[in-house]
C-alpha cells in the first residue's frame, strides 16, 4: 500500500516537472529561416540629439554707444580742485600780511612822511588789485620768528602812485629789527628814502 502511494507521488512530481519545463521552453520552428542578405537601413544624424534653441538672437543694426573713459574728467576735476585750493591759500596769506602790525606800521610811517605827501599826494593808501576785490597784493614774506621781513607793494595817492620796498632783519634773538631798505620809487622815477620812526 505504501509502495503504491510512493509511486503515485513520484509520477505526480514527474508530471509537474514536465509541465513546468514546457512552460519555460521556447518554441522553435524547423527548419529555421535563412539570415537576411541585405544590411539593415541605418539612420545617421549630423548633429547631437540635444534640442536647439528656438530663439535666434536678432542682428544689431546700429553700433553700441561709445563709452567715454572717466580719467579725463577725474584729471580735470583734480586740476580745478588743486588750483582753487592754491588760490585760497595765496589769498589767505595775503590777507594775513595785510592785517599784520608790520604793514600797519609801514603805512603809518609813509603817511607821516612829508616828501611822499608831496610826490603822491594826500590819502596815501595801498593800491587795490582788481582780482582781490579791492585789497592790495603784497609781495614778499613776513617771518618774525626768524627775524626776516621783506615786503613790496604798490602805493597810491591823489597825485600819483609808486612802489614801496621794505626790508628789515633781526641779527639776534631778543634784539630789535634793523631796517635795511625803506624806499618808495614813484612811477615818474623819483626815489624817496623813508626814515622809520623808532
């Protein structure tokens, strides 16, 4: 009895294995067809398969505007700025000389001199310059700490005008200034030496 059951199981397994084999087997037809004699049609491309841009850039019909370099403007601005600063320094230095006690004392001595009043007239004053808005231009330098004064400027009266020259030095610190030159040269050529009032 057990032998027949065992045989039945074996036959069942053989059937299952044969049916499984048939499920996965490929069906081939015999005789097989001959291989094709012509080569297959191959399509070739002249460009990559990446899609191209659908927008084409328009052509420029006019040239771009010329961009000017900023260096000429910077150089011109720097030149104007330096010139204005130099003019301001010269004006401030001239105003400092004009308001100094040395120039005031020189003008007082000139107004008290009889010979200058005869040559230039009354109301002797510094001749104004048009570029200084009515103030005179004083040439030279006033350096009291170093003991050196050297000035020249124009004088004007109701009779005439001339140029004043004044030079004074201090030989040693603590001593008084010694005038070396104090004269007025008129426009007519006359020279008048002014004696300082000490």
